[in-house]
C-alpha cells in the first residue's frame, strides 16, 4: 500500500512518530489485556452459574410430558359433538394431503365415551380416568398449530422454534438464560424409552456451548448414567488428582484457543460428572420413596411402570433444583397389536392405539400432579402435556387418523397459569385451529415469560446474527396467565 511521508501531512516528523507510536502502544496493551482475559475465561467462568431473570419468575421448573407420536385432539381433550353426529359423512374443507399419507375426506367420530369433569365441566374421554380428576388444574390450549406434518421435523419445530437442524432446544435456551439451581445435577434432563424420531435434535444444544446440553437417560437401562462412577481400582484421592491434572491440561490447551467454547464445556463436564457421583444416584433412587407413593404412580402395574418411574424421577429432579425435565412417552400399540416406535401414532386404529397409550400414561401423569401439589411444588412447577401435532378429523383407512399440524391441544398445569381454563378453539369438527390461534413461537414466548425471561432479549450471536428461541415471531399468550 502506498503511504505519504509524514512531512507531506503538515506535521513535524517527530510529533507524527509519537502520535503513531502512542496509538500502537495503546493497541498492544489492549490486545494483551484481552488475551489475558481470554486465557482466564475457561477456568474462571462457570457457564451454568445461576443467573438473574429479566423480571420475577412465576415458574422455577418445567416438566414436559411429551406424548411422542402425536395424540388425536378429538380423542383426548377437544370434544366435538358435531363430529360424533356426522360420522361417515363428508368433512367440509378436508384436504387429503394434510397429513403424511392421505385421508378419506369422511368424518371419523371418537370411539370413546366422554364425560364432563370438575367445576370447569371439562370434557374428558374414558381413556383418562385419573387425569380427569385434575381438569380444574389444567389450562387447555385448543388452538395450537405448526408447519411440519411429520414426526421428526414437527418435534424439532415444537422444541426448537423451527425445524432447521442445528438449533438449540428450549431446555438448552433455559440453561443458557438462567443457569443451574443445583451445581451437582444437570439443569436439563431428558428421559425416554423408545427414542423419538428426531432423536437428539429434539433436545440438542445446537450452536450454544455444549455446557447447556441435556443429560439423556434411557428407560430401557433403568435411567442409568454412562461412566458415572469411578473405577473401583482408584481411591477418591487418586480420582481427585486425576481430575486436577486433566483440568490443568485442559485449561492450558484452552488458553490458546479462547474462541472454542467446547473446550470450556468439556472442563465443566468433568467437574459436574465428579459432583454427580454423589448427587445423581440419590436423585434417581426411587426405592427411597414410600410404597404408597410408588403405588400412586403405578409402579406396581406393568402397563404403566416405565412411565411411572420416569414421572417419579422427574418429581425428584425438580425437588432438587433441576430446571427442565422432559419425558418422551413410549410403548404405544398399533392396530395389529405390535409395539409402535412412535406411541400415539394411530394411522390404522385410533381406538386400540389410544386406549393402550392411555393405560401407559394416565395414572403416572395424574400421580405427578397429585404428588407435586401435596408437596407444594406445583406452586413453582409447570407441567406440560402434549404431542408434536394433532390428528385428522377424517379417517385414514377405516379406523385410523393421519397427521394434522393445523390444530391440536396442549395443556399446562401448575405455576403461573389459570386452572380449568380453555383457550382458543378448533372448528366444529376439530380439524383446524380457528380462534385465538397459538403458534409454537407463541407457546415458547409464554413459557419463557413464566420463567422470568423476555423472549426478545434471550439471544445468542452465531455466524454474525442474533438468534433466539422464538426466531423473529412469538407473542406471550397473556390471557392464560394468572
């Protein structure tokens, strides 16, 4: 590059040199200070340190009961008398391509008997004899909708705000925004049986530092945690010495790579794992619960024992300060009697499928509400029930229902929301959301608000732009809040 001589700028050479040198010395000093800060960051900053919310929170913890496979809204919580009357008749406005396959265009009534329950008079089908006793605690969102019409992308959209791969899930965002209330346990825990379609993407930390990722526990292995315990050949003192050495080596390695957040996350994961060796086994040990409590959840019943154990573990987790627990329900039965890897999926026979799923989930979910309320935890915990989309009001084949992202029901119960309250509505056949529609982004904005976070301010810069859970949309559904 061509540069003019100092003299041509009208300044004496000596004065110009001092000005240039002064700027250079200042820049070097600033760079040195920033480098020292970056070196110190990996060991001095705990990414899971407790953080203040934007405003006082109404909710401390969330338990999300994810009904994998998508329950039919018109066979669970959205009673439609007109659909019952018009069984077999043409469904006005039906689109055979709404779902993943194709449908008949003819109304399919719910095969279940329905009754009203509670002071709210909420309609509940016979498959929920236990949950029906809690309708006055529930806040029903009957007008949920999203864009995706297949399980994996819809589940990712429901948990990440959009179905683009690589984005953080809600649990990871809460970890990032609020930190951990218990430094000895993960703040974000996932429990699953059959792995849902979409797999780890549903609970991914995405582009956020890996410190915010979930601890996933597999029910088929009794929620055991891989590599949790030290080798019995080593003493506690030897393990502490090993961890100290690893910490020093990792910090030395990370000091020259301050932009690589995964290195800092790895250091913190070692430290958390060590602390978890004492805290996690105790939190997962449901044998410490009374026989009365275990029977309340249904641990003595083979048809619901797995989900019962997961719900009881979830209560023990939030009791110990875990902020976000997500349970992915499993063990659905298809129309031919086979076990379904997406449990509430009812393409061939909604009656057989939903009756099986009701047996698997009803008593444990109801027990969770009872137990949380008895312990005073429902005042600070929000329980969510729902799947990744709804089901068509017209039939697929003779007795099944296809996917339907245009209208479905999710209910919330506990802290911060109105009990026995019904918000939004689908049309008279339950086919599409038509009144006070609630998009996934609106649901997320509302949940973050209950946790004390402004969804527009919870952002993370990645690849040159600010991201948030609600993308560029989302409104708090104020009507459902206390």
